[in-house]
C-alpha cells in the first residue's frame, strides 16, 4: 500500500479511519532545496518534498514503515524518527556517525522499522548539523484498530508543531559559532506549523496559523516542539486544556491553562471549546522558557483560534475583541517544576507503568557547559578568550569518522570509540554552588557498555560552571521513567527515599532542572548503540552527548540483525 505524503489537513482527517493495523507503509522523502518566504525574507532552504514543515506520516501501532530518503542537495543528511523505540532496528535510528554514516549527495537510504507497542504523537527530524531547523515533520501513530483512546473520542485531531525561523542559513550560523567559539545568533522568529504569526514585524496576511473550531466540541491538539534551541510555554487565551499524553505515552489527565514543552517533547491535549459562539477571537501563543546566561529570544509566536459562525449569525465580525493569553515569565523555573510534577503515567491494567523496581547499574552524570582552549594563532570569542564547550561528566563528545553502530557490530571499535565513559564525575565538586576555577572540559568519544536486560538508574545533575541552565536530554532507543527530581545537589542517601516507583511519567526526553537534578530508570532491552544528548542543538554541537552500547542477549530475538545492504558508507 502506498500513501502520498502531500495531502491537506482535510484529507488527513478522512484518511484516519481507513488505516488498518499491521500494514507495510511506503513513503518517499526527497531532500531538496525550496524557496520559502517568511518575515519579508525569501531564502532557499533544505526541505523534504519541498514542504516546510515537512510531510506528515500517519501510521498505526504495529505498522512497518519503509521510508526511502533521497538526497538531492549538496550537504550530507540523515533522518531520526524521534521517540520510536527501534527495537532491534537500530540501523534505522538515524543520528549521523552514531547509527549510520550520513546520506551523501545523490545517494539514498531506506529506513525500515516497525512500530512496536507505541501509539501517540512523535515527530521526525534531520539529525545532522543544524538541518533540523527546517527538516522536520509530524509522526502520528494511531492505536490498533478497535482500541479506543483512554479518553473521550475527540471531534477532530490537529497537529501543531513549533519551530524556529532564521532569516539566514542556520548552517552558516553554527559554522561561525564553532569557528569563533562564541554563542550562535538566535532565530528571528518562532513558528506554529511553519508560520510566525501576527506579532512579528513584516508578517504577511498568510503568515498566521488559524484554527477554526465549532462551539461545544472537543479537539485533540497534537503538540510537538521541533524548535532548535528553546523550551516553550504555550497557552490559548480564555481556554483551559487537559493534558492526556506526553511523548506518546498516556498520562493521568489534568487541566491547565499553560503547558511547558521542551525541544524533542510532544504532548497531546484536549481542548473543549465554549458551549456557545463567544463573539470573540483568541490568540494561541508560545514563547521561551530560558534559564541560562546569555541573550535569549523573548519573542512570541501566535496563532488564532476562531469559532465558526452560527448559520443564523447576521452581525459583523470585524469588531470582535481579540483576547491574548498570559504566559509565565521568561525564567519562571517555579512554574516549570510545578508543571512537570503533575505528569504521571496512566498506570492502568491496559496501560501499565512497568517501572524497574530493582537496579543493576547506577550512574551519576553531570550536565553543563564549559570551555575548550582557543587554538594557536586564532582569536576566540568564548569566555576569557576560550571556545564554548558542553559536556557530560566533563567529557565533550566529538563525532567519529565511522558510525559507532557499524564499528560495534563488526568488532572494530579500536580507533573509533573507547568503552570507558565514567559512571560518576571524575572530579566531584559543589555542582550547583560556587563553580570551580577550572572550566576546561576533556574530549573523547567514549561509551558505556550495558549487558542486555540490565535495569539502569541514571541521575542527571545540572552544573553552574558557566551558569545553571535547564537541559532537555533525549535518549534514543528507549523510553524511561522519571522517578525523581529536585533542586540543588542530588543527595544519594535522602533523595531516593522520595522516588516515585508507582506511576512516574514515561518519556523519551526530559528536562534536567536548572540548578537541579532528575533521576530516570530504564531497562536495557534493545541491543545496539544509542545516543543520549541535549536537544538544544547549540549544546549538541558543543559536544553535550554520549552513547550507550547495549550488548546482544542470549536468544535470537535479543540480537541486533546485520545492517541493510544500502546502509550509507562514510
């Protein structure tokens, strides 16, 4: 069965009931340059099938996806299917030089994977340099046929994807930042479904996303944060929403006026419209939550929620009042902590929270910024004439020239990576107190090796070396349970007594609190090499990443199959 990727939203709605479970679905992604105009600027940028945002993938739990990616541009590229477990299909995960070499100009690669035990809202994006700025799109997984949502069936389902717009080429921005060692320029606007909205100068009439709704109906909004470097607050004026899912896992429903969504995270929320036509229109708006030092974009993207006119309505709508939402302050860490504390797994018999109750391997990782020395005969613009770097356990991770998964599979790790990533910081200090005098980080392509089936507890600790800052950490290949979080330095004696091992939220991306810590647990039941990294692309470019190598198990269904014949070569 072949499905076209270019279809309007109405066609998407008509398509939903027709999808049967357990099918093989074929898609083709042509990586091309496309001229796009926003904020009075026209630029040629990398897109998929000429679309920005990219095409929508719709599938059911149990489907097998075959997605052929053909590279027609001069830059290398790879695609990551963010949040897909990739059970024994690590060759399809996508991060460049981790699970595959990138797809070169004129070459293609077929991503082949099956959606196992997952349903909900995810997304796909480029995983090479900063191409994610324009190469991304929704990945929507419906439940198996006959299995309803654990909430009232919505009238309609609306994907809403947040992004960033740069008036110049993002690749030029990151290239300059890495060359000079300075922080990169911020984006020129945020977007909702590719549109910046009416609050920016030079926004045109067609630059605003409009959501038309009927009074007295319930809509499922599938929210995705594909922004490059910013966590976002989101709210709809004069409306509350009910959160029912996080990172494609059902949660205990709770009502809120505002949500916080990190880069890489998704959320499904129910919007109950007003029972009667309100004689008004409403802004839906998003702006950053930012905690680090430096210059942050405090601008606001907005769309418009407008009600369909009743058939007997004869009055002019031109003078309708426009209501605006009140969003938290730029650095409202208290709101962030309170919001995330409300997220709990549904934890029912049908959708259990299988939290590891015992732990085989414990790790404590610091996460934060630091510096690297400036190369000789070069002027650097980072702190005190250095270059910005980012690290886990004070190790900044440079990408190898050969993909890690390929090197692991063929037993050729020598010269590619070393399996000595430390389980704890090599030089403990007061992580959230007075920073050490030495801000230098070491560099190394190092991994942690785990036996198949090991239960893992990982504490991620923010540091204040160059200022405390929240970090959205994404783990490839696994979901994990967020069993605890707090502010200050993690206390290994007191804090575990407060862990939630009953119904913690299950995610693939978690925010490490600014000046605090978060504890997660997962089961290493997926053989392969799996990247873990900050989902701020600026920090990723500075080396805030590491990798887990999960060894094969004893049985055939616990082993990684050989690579496909068309796997790109370095």
